[in-house]
C-alpha cells in the first residue's frame, strides 16, 4: 500500500470519528440536577443562589431589608416584622414572611423541606407554597412536628417564582416558624444543533409575499386597535406618571406632591395603583381626590412618625381605597395633629371612604377647623394612639357611617366641643358603625355638642362606657343638647376598674345636658352596671323609650341626677 493511500485512509477515519463525536454532543441532554438549599444558600444579597427575602400584603411582594445585627432580612421598622433568616421566618399582622426562589431556566423541580412552629403556642400559621400565582401546597401549622411537603416534577420556565409564605392568621403572637426549603432543579434537554438548523431552515422558507401579507394584516390590526383605544378614565392621573414607583422602598413623597398639584390644575384626580408607596412628609389633598386600588392593595407608608398625617383641606377633597400606615409610631405625648393618620383641616364637602387606618401615634381620623359637609364611611380604623374618629372645633354636617373602629388608644368615635373653640360641633350622624374591641376608653361619645344622631351602631368591649354623653369640667367642654340615641346595641362595656363605668353613662361635671333621648336600644352584659346618670352639673330631661336592658352585674340603673322619663322599657 502506498504511503499516500494510508494517509488518506487515516484522514477519512479520523473525520468519521470526529463527525460521530460531534453528532453525539449535539443531541446530548443536560441531565445533571442542581440542588438549592435555603439554609446553606442564605445570603446578605437578594437573588444570590436564586433566593429572595420578601414580605407580602395582598398580591404585592416587596423585598425585605437586610439587618446585619440580627443576620436576617426584615421590615424596616422598630418591630422588625416580618423577617426571614437562614432557617426561620416570622410574619407580621399585615405582611406574610416570604422566601422566594426563581428558576434559572426551563426544566422541572422537586420541592422538599420541613415547616414547623418554633413552639406549640398561639393560633398557628398558614404555610403556603406558590408557583407564581398558583398554590401548590398549603397547611395550617400549629405544632413543632409540622409538615414535610414533597412536590415532584413541577414544571418551571426561566423566571418562574416559587414562594414559601408564612401568614399570621388571626394573631402574629408566637408565629416564629422554622422552614428549610430544598429545591432540586433539573434542566430540560438541550435541542440538537442539527434539529435546530432544520427548524431554522424550514422557518426561512416563508416567501416574501407571505411576510408582506402578515405585515399588512398586523398593520391593519394595529391601526384598528389604535382607533378603538380610549383612556380607561380620562380624569385619572396616575402617580406613576409623576415618578412614583411601587414597592421599591424609596421615598415617593415628591412624586405624590407633584401629581396632586398637577391634578388640581387640570381638574383630574390622582390614581394610585396597587403596591407600597413611602411618604416622608405630611401629604396634603387640597381640593383634590386621591384614589387607590383598594385598601388591601394600595398602601401609603408614612416614614416620619412625627409628621405623617394625610391632610384634607379645601373643597371636595377625597381620600379612598388606600391603606395608610406609619412605618413607626411614637408616644401620644402632646397629641400633635401632625401624628394623626388623617386630619381634615377646615375642609368642605370632603370624603374619606374605604380607607384602612392602621396605627398612628395620635388620632386615626380627626375632623377640625369648622369642617363642613363631610362623609367618613366604610373605613377600618385600627390600633391608634388616641381616638379612632374625632370630630371637633365647630365642625358640622358630618356623616360617620359603616366604619369599623377597634383597639384605639382612646374613644372609638368622639364628638367633642371645647369652649375655647367657639361654636359647638353640630349636626353629626353616627350610624351603622361597629366599634370597640378593647378600645382603651369609651365607645361612642358626645362631650359637648348639639343635634347629634347615634343610630344603629354596635358597641362592644370598651374599657369605659359604651355610650357616653357628657359635659366635662376638666376639658372645659360646652353644653349638650338634642342628642338622639336610637337602635344601638351596647354589649359588655365599662370593663376597666376602678372606674366601673356602666354600659351607658350621662355625666355632667359642669354646664347643661338637655333633651337626650334613648329609643329602641339593646343594652346588655354590662361589666359593672347598666345605665348611669349623674354629676354635679345641670342635667335636665333624659328620655328612655322602648329600650331593652339585660344586666346581671351590678345595678341595672343608677339615676342620681336629671329628670328621667321612662316609657315601655324592658329590664329597667
């Protein structure tokens, strides 16, 4: 055999072997599984090893902040809740604690790990595993034995998010939860180069005529779509258009202030999409409407506990469909109005509707400055430092209806007229509210004022009297006249000792109380006594007609002052 022939044979053989090797490489599948263990992968950086540390409210997820001292991710608040560390989580009352894993590519995963309580106390937590918006597994966990869910062959794409969430249920007490998620990720097979080339070749067979036709159809469809498109609301100005960014943890005050000013000049209202927005200063709605996506979706977070009120002034100001919360609170102290959640300052025809007020250093909603013609409706006021809803300073023609007010630092709903403020508060309707729930003072009160209707409310579990009508020397309040109390239910009020308030109390330490009527009310389960009328001031005509008194503790009635008119009552 000639040398040249041998060389040619060797070359051909090598080429054959090489081609064979390349072919095998092209069709080989990537089958090595990657293991992601949350405790071992824990990091001080978001996204490291595909893990993120978050909190959740409603459908809104936002990143937590890393706290080096505690070696954990937590909310930027004094309480630090919710938080997530390498192998444990703790929710807050309003936010779930969330550990998120993001898939690096297309494939399948197996999810493991054990979730259990840190102790056996409390009402337990709700543990959930979600794939994007779809729930994969959920259980109420109440013990230290817990659960070990195992989810196999879960299909994922690049960017698919797996959420491990801990919800506080009714209370966040004792909700320390241990969880050590493990994810085994197996990437999908890689397409062979030969097949990919064939697909690409087939794709390029399209004729110019076909491409042109498709482009023409697309162009026509686009034109038609544009012709049919109209703004969802031509009067809405989104805060996003002014630079506000939800859930980025940065101050949005400047964007909100600019948008409110712009909306007022253009006769529009400000729309706030779902998400969390931070406000570093008092936000003023001067004759402008600010409307969120819903009290469980849009959260306004005031970051300065001394200057975080949302103020309403001017004509036709409106705040609705938002939650307002302080990032931190301080002691009530001097009762500064700048520490309220919402302050109405001399506004006319204002509206506060469907707002969730959660925590403030002083009042939840304060109406002052002779405000006139306002409605406070469908709100939830929770955990304030002072009164829940307070109307004062000569304000009038106010409707307070269908609100829930609970766990306040003082009265739940109060009408108060101080002598130094001039004319009394008048023409106020307080109707259909649900109040109490261990609020620290009275339920519904009129301490100086005229022409007030208290109708169809439920008052329960207040530390002092459930309904309180008074003139007080300590606060120099004005006279009380023409107060109608109709069809309310007062249940288990006057809890606190040694005051031992009755469920209903009319009291005067100065001034005059006159023309107070109680009609069709149910007054029951008093902690110490049923109804009381007393004081050194002048109490004139008090009427009780058609009321039901159910009382097993203490005296049913204690009438020490006034002219008491009784008619068709039960249990007196």
